[in-house]
C-alpha cells in the first residue's frame, strides 16, 4: 500500500511538481493553509507525513503552526518542510518544535522523493521494532526432587547444533561487463556473487532469488542508478538490504546528491579492491 503524504503551503508550484510526477509510492492529498482545513484533512486522511512547502510565512502563520503541531503529535505522523535554506531556517527558528525532515531546495524531484521515501521506511522500521514481541527468556535450571528426597537442579535440554552458516550473497548491477567481471573476481573467494547489466535483469533475478547486499552503478543508460535504487527499495521488498553506489564522479556536489538518496555508502571508480572488501565486509558482518 502506498504511503500517504498530506501537502500544504503557499508555494503552489512546488505542490504541483508532486502531482506532475507519476509515483505509485505515495498517495497524495492537498490541503489549504486554513487551520481547520489542515486539521480536518489530517484526521480524515491519516497521512504518514505532513509536508509543508514554506514561502513567505508571517508571524500569524508561525503561531498557527505552533497550535497545529499538537494535532500532528496526536495523529502520530511525521512533519516535514521544504523550501530554500533561508526559508527553512526561518521556519525552524520561529516554530521551535521538532521537524522530522527538512528538504532544502534546489533539489531534483528524484532526490526529494528519495529522501521522503527513506524517511518513511526508517519510520516504519522503528514502529515495527516498537511493536515486536519481547524475545522469550532462555531456559534455566529448575529444582526437582530425587528418589532419596533430596533436591537437585534439572538442567535445560541441550539445543541442537546450529546449521552450517551459508555464504553471504552480493548482487552487482553495472552496465559495464568488465566492471562486473572485476568485482566478481575480487569478491568470489569470500562471497557468492551474481551480476546484472541493467535494473531490468536485476529485478528478474530478485523475483526468485535473494541477496544480502547490492552494489549499484550510479550512472547507467536507460534506467539510471537512482531510478533502479528507488525501484529496489519500493517494489522489491529490499528495505533491509544495504545498497552501495558505484560512481566515477568525485565532485563534492555530485557526491552529496548520491548520498541524499539514502544509500548505505558509495565507492569511487576505478574500484580499489581493499576499499571494496572493507565496505562489503562491514555491511555483511552486521
């Protein structure tokens, strides 16, 4: 089921951008900035996240949001804002309540959606952890009466020996066959490795098989690395699988864009074997 986002704000152009993108991950609803309208939509729609697009707020707007935040807490949904750095900072200073997600423009729609989805997934995991039943207590020795009426401790039955630990699996997605061959050669002594030259082939693989980690090329023709990343996270039930980007771009702004999507790391090309093994070992030893 798609996650729900309730949108509001004076910046209608930004809100329209959400509706212009056909994205099945989110169920969207727009609310006016009228206080009673926002409260009513919050109660009826029950969103996972309330996203407010900031733009030239007044002192009255800030006062209204301080009151509105009580309803946000009662509804148990997240609160996010989006706007320029200056607008977001002004909003945070004025309302002085916790904001779960701050999206500072300029950002591509891909990065915006990736950040929102990463936040929603993290929230889902925390809620699931809070609702999980407590683990059963380990068996302990219990007193029993022997034939001569003395007391002895009955030890718990020995547990069966654990099954043999399987090798961890890594899926590598890159449109360069030589890169796939090189990475497989680096990893195959320690891990089982499968390769795919496109997202489409990777999706097919994952229909019938599982993996423990994915190495994903950031820049690929057709369906790009970020698009494959978001598809893997949303449509293939891989929320708990670490995904690390492989990228040949070392420019700081581009690296920031890579990390904004919420991967578990990135590696610069050409791939250094030592760095590759270090990041793979660290992710798969958890």
